[in-house]
């Protein structure tokens, strides 16, 4: 049982590490280019998932 708890802990920490790396890479790209999506643009895109009118990811802009 302890090994299962340890395994889940390691998986969770690795996932957090990947998330942090992706977030830092996104922040670096934003600082370099200024290109972004607004929260509203992301919400509209995500709300279309699984519908008959599913949208492609919006283009980033300055």
C-alpha cells in the first residue's frame, strides 16, 4: 500500500513540474512576442468543445 501512495505522489509531483515548465515557457514566449489570447477568447473556444460547432484554437494576437 505504501508503494502505491509513493507512486501517486511521484506522478503528481512530476505532473506539477511539467505544468510549471509549460507555464514558464508560455510566459517567456509572451514576453518575447506579446502574442496572447484573452480569457474570453479561451472560454468561447473551450465552450465549443464537444458541440456540433467545435471551433479551432483562436490565433494569438498582440
